[in-house]
C-alpha cells in the first residue's frame, strides 16, 4: 500500500470514529476544522534564526469533548508541515535564490486538555501530546550550475523515522460562541520530544527534532 493510500485510509477510519462518537455523546461533542500559519525549525539552528525557518500552512479536523464549563478535551487529525531552510554552497543562475528548504511533513493525531478561564470561559489554555506519521521527507532547491562538491540529498526517506512525538502548549480565545457554532483563535507551540533520524550509517549518531509556532483559526459545529 502506498503512502498516499495509507493517508486516505487513515483519514476515512478517523472520520468513521468521529461520527460514532458524536452519536454517543450528543451535545457535549463538537466537530470542526482548523486552518493557520505555521513556522518551524530544527535543532541545527537557534529558535530565533528567522531566516532558517520553514513557513507554511496548517490544516486539520478537530473533535472536541466538553467535560464541564472549565474543562474540555480535543483530538483530531492534522497535516503538520515541519522543516527548515538555509543557503547552500552551490552556484545558481542569476536571479535564482540560493535556498534549500527541508520539508518534513506528518499526518498527526493530537490529544490535548483545555482549561477554560475567565467568567465568560472564552479564554482557553491547552497542553497535550501529538503522535505523527511521516508522509513526506525531502529537500528542495534549484538546479545548480556549479559550486561545491557537497551533495544535498533530495530524498530524506531513508534517514527520517516513520513516527515522531511532540508536546504542545497553547492559548486561545473564543471569538464567537452560541448554541450551534464557535470560532476560536489559537496560538500554539509544538516541541519535538523524539529523535526523528534513523541513523542509517554505522558509528554515526544523528539527533534532530523540530519546534513550531502555529497561529490558527478553528471553526466548530456543536452536535
């Protein structure tokens, strides 16, 4: 089974589970989508090295369970785009930007606890864990016309592990909340907890993790 087929199968299975749970719990359940901007970097660089961050989009489906007015839980399925960028020692044609972009993407399932604050319960803090399955591992850069003899591997599949685990913390605010819908703005930070490298070469240990900052908007429908 190809990676694309596996991804489709995982999403379909998850949607069936969401539908089953929604019928079981009724009004305490809400389903929604989330979109946003995510900026990531790996441990080869400092977190403040803005020029070395990969900036991309974020999308996901969320399942929310309201335990009471102060506590709720969220899971779902997200497309988490991680990576980095840096210049190379290659020479390119005039006008072509000297930039390599590492693209390490995951299909993830998050589990988070949400604490609802203030009298209105509109301010939300969250913390949780994320399990990810790697679906893309490449390095993109323009075709060089000269320069150094270093080879930047385009396909990183054999060096990136299939699974990774992240920790997450965040804060959000309900911009809209009525009997049917809620609209939530979020800021979340993701930190890699496991080494993503396979270490394919003997006597060489590679350690790499990603961290990310996400700005997003979530729209939930209350069942």
